[in-house]
C-alpha cells in the first residue's frame, strides 16, 4: 500500500509539474494578463479533494457499524489545522510570485530556476527537520545554485520580444524568490506532520491539502478584488486569441492540473520526506524543458544547456548520496543485529 501511494503521488506530481507551467504560459501567450487570476487557478481545484475524502468517510463509517453516528467527516485536529492555515496563506503569496515569473519568463527558463529549489530544500530541511548533510548533498547544493546563476548570463537572448529587459529581470528575480519560498514551505509541511500530535494518514494529508489550497485561493481572491480582475476578466475572455470558450477551458484545466502538482508534492512528503518531494520535482525538469521547446518553440541556448547539465549532475549527486547513506544504514543495522544474536543464544542456553 505504501509503495502504491508513492507511485500514485509521483504520477500525479508529474502531470501537475509538467502540465501546470505549460498551461499557465498558454494563458499568458494568448492574451491573458491577470496575474492574480492565474495565481487563483493554481489552487482553485481544491473541491476535487472532496471526492476521495467522501469515499474515505464512507469507508470509515462502514467499518464502524456500531458507532456510525460518531464517525467524523474530518479527522484534522486544531494543532494541525492552525499549521495548515498558516502554510496555506504563505502558499498564496508564493503562488503569486511563481505566476508573476511565468508571465514574463519562458517556461524552460522558469523550470530551470525552480530546479534550484532542491538546494534550498536541503538547507531548510537541515535546520527544520534535522535532515543530515552529506558531501553529496553539499555538492548538489553547489551545482544547483551555480546552475541557476548561469541562467542570469546573456539574458537578452532569452527575453521574449514583447517584453522589456526590466520586466524580464524582475520576472527572473521573482521566480528565484518563489523557488526559495516554496523550498521553505515543503519542510514546513513535514515539520507540521511531525508536530501534529495525531496519527498521520493519507486521508489527513488530503484534508491538509484542501485547507492549504482553500486559504491560498482566499488570498488570491482578495488579490483579484484589489487588482480589479473580476471586472477585467469578461473582456479578457472575449479578446482571448484562442476564443472565449477556450479561455474557460484553459482556466478549468489549469485548476485541475495544478491541483495534481500540490497534491502529489505533499503526498510525497507524507510517504517519504520533503527532500524526496523536491527531488521528484527536479527529476521532471528535463521533461518540462523538452515540452516547452516542442509546444512553444522556445530557444534553448548554451546557457540553458549548461544549467540543465549542472542541475542533472546535482540531482544525480544527491540521489546517489541518499542511496549510499540508506545502504550504509541497513548494513550497520544488520551488523548490530548479528552481533546481538550470540548473546541471545547464550542467555537461552542458560
């Protein structure tokens, strides 16, 4: 069951991680300009989570035939609820930073910048959830940081024609900020799980995800209200280059696909750790790169190639280090177990 959950979350995360940026850029490429609206779409699909929660509730109720009236629909307790509310609000602002970056950067460039968040996840995980540093982790942090820095070189060749250099640089810096902030949020979710003071289950993970997205959507709605998006959207839909109907199709699918990203990310935190979730996001980087080049004909300059190579090198270094550490740990545990067997045998003979 645990392995199945990991596989399911990896698939959901892959769809969201690769499809989310592409469909968001589709909105901006065809006449979309409302950044807060785009931010809202990142988490607006949270009502979908009610479906698996309903099945979970019915299953629990069926299992408790004698106490069906006492079966709770929601399992979350106040301590974890308050943590989810805080993280949800922070996620709303992080989503805005990411949407702002996608509005002014090619998808391939934004994906490479986001890949650097693995380095920040490793750092935050060390301080927040006591994840140990290894030489391989340090190597990965350095490589991913350098890879993101390489993208800052010769930015004029990557800049879309209709944007100014100032807009491009602001988008670049804002995307870096989004990567750092999200790298902080993933270990924060893991810390919330550890400090929850209640047994964690996948049903509880779904509840946390729904609360996170609800609060993030609420932040986005307030932003939309202040920015005047509600008045501007009907006109924007009519002027959308792909047609008014396609405007709403893009919006709906954007909400659904992005929900897969967030659900897969926190699901992997539950099944493994925040670092594993960050690694999976980085693994999907080459796929996002290729899809951006295919669908949007984005340029792939030598700087992007070098950044991609450094990012993949950093990922392989980190992943190899984790495998080696896990193998050494198992060997050590087996050695300790074997060393204790003779003592147990003598005590039994006596």
